[in-house]
C-alpha cells in the first residue's frame, strides 16, 4: 500500500515551502519517524519524517522545488520491507544489497554512514565539511552544527552540484536549489547565480513592503554606558555563578524599553484599518543573525522576566538560530523589536520596522568618545541608539521622548531597577 508523504501544516502564516534536500533516495528503506526530506520555509526549516516503515517508492518534488501545504512530496510502500527477497520497488534493486550494507543501517546521502539524528543545519555543515555524521559526537539527542564544527575545524567549500533531477529522472537547468550555485560566466570575471532561499526572499519582500506601507522616520540619541559597565563589572561573576549566564547589555535595554513603552503606549501598538490596536502586554522581539538572514524570535511577556531570564532567553535564541532549530512559536507575534548592530561593529544605522509593529530600537557599538561632563572633557564609553517609528500613529516628539527615556534609564541602572 502506498502511503503519501505530504507537506505538513506549519502555522497559519506559512502557506508554502521549498524542498531543501531529500535525505533519502527512491528505493531506500525507511523506518517510521526517520527524517526523509528537509523543507525550507520563510521562517524555519522543517524535517518531514516517515509515518510508516517501508521503502521510499517515489519522489514527486525534487530538491529546489516549491511546494504548498498538503502537496504530496512522495510515497512510501509500506508493504515492502528490508528483508524482502526480491526488488522492493519496480525499477529499483534491493537497497541493502545494492549498497553492500545490512538492511538495519540505511544511509543518508552525503552522510557517509548510518542515518543519524541531526538538525538540518548540522547536515548541511557536515556536507560542506565532508564529515560523516555517524562519526560526530553529540552532547544532546541530536547532532548540532556546533558538534560538526568541533569534529572538523577546517571548513571545506561546498561543491558545485548538478541541477536537481525531477521525478522522471531528467534535469531542469533552470531550477536552482537553495544553495546550488550555477556558473554563468567563467574566467577572470566569473559570475554565479544562486537562488535566494525562501527566508531571504521573504525578508526582501517584507522590507520593501515596510518601506511602502509605513511612514518610517528615525530619531537618534547617545547613551553613556559608564554606569551599566561598572555595574556589570561588579556583578558579572556573581551573576554568572548564580544563573549560569553572563550579564549582558541586552537585558538592560529590554527593561528600559519596556519601562518607556509603558509611558508611550503607541509605540507598543499596530494599525488595523483605521484603528490603533494598543497592546497591554510586552512581547519583545530580539533580532538575531542566522545563516539565511535575520530572524526575530520573541521574548513573551518580557515585562515579567528577570534580567537572568532575559539573558537566558536571548542565549537560547542565538543557539537555536545558529542550529536552525527555531520554531514557528519562537518567531510568532511580537509588539516591539530590539536589534543590535553593535555586535557586528556598526556605529550607527537606521533600522527598518518589523510590520505590523510601529517601533524598533537599534543598538550600536560602544566606543570611547570625548564628552562634556560637569564642565570637563572626559572619555566615556558611548553608544548611539536609534528609534525607527511609524509616523502615522507616533508623533516625532513622542518618539524623541521615548528614546530620551531609554537613555535616562540605562544611564541610571538604579532607577531602571525601580521602574522595571
């Protein structure tokens, strides 16, 4: 009996996906729960697993194909088993015999060994570094990208792959996989074309939409980080010993932003038709850099979180983004966003709104600069901050006062602790 492999439901905001890579080929023996194919969506990557044990009888959509929720990706013949005497699927030889391996150890293409539980990013890293997943030691139930990196510190450039084969076995040179380069001009002025990932394409679309639909304006200020840095220096080790995470700057700005949002509630709102929807809860998005582009996981009810909870949450988001294991729930919603270009060395920038939000706070690098203090010119660790806001519902004076309030709270952590 043929069992369909379908594109699963992945949340109400996700309606399509792209086949990133088949982990099995037609004719391979599969077991229930085994990962068969990786799907790439605009937000997260998803592994589709086998609902039945049997043989992968057919593949309907090859690597690089765009699919929609409910589409049939392929079929499993659950009447055939790894111990069948003859060919399991017409046109295919017995997989175990053909591979010269036992039927109990199916191989994942590119892994050079038995199927191993691994995150999509770990599989990708293993392919690029030519590392057998079976040889990678993992500290958790699944191999993560960091585990692969520890096993192979010297990266290897990914090979140029041939265009994906379609269900009939032919190739379509016009279809590129998510990371498959196609050289279009060789020689000293070589060029390559690389198809944008679903996430990158969605980021491009949303940024253009944000500029087209919102009246974006940015105001700037600078914050003297002396007091916060002194507090961190005093409490850094004790904080880490107690909570298992370092005390960073992000938690101070999350707390300061929430206190300022309480005073200026229209920055914690969105526009729906001709109405303003004021949010009386504070779900703060934290922009995190990932391989395929920026993602914004959300700290739910951040106003109820301690400094330690915020730092732990941000660290977890960063780890998930690195391993490409963020879930749709991690990314859903958000009432206000904070982005920190300073970790990449940015001195000043104008962040773009994350629709339908109407405010985003940009943080930047901390540099010593001469400033006037009590009639004296002294060097202080200063940070430029930027607030981009939707001028349709947020007035300029309101935005300026919001950013000034953030500045005041960060420069006086004692007041910040009281206000938060």
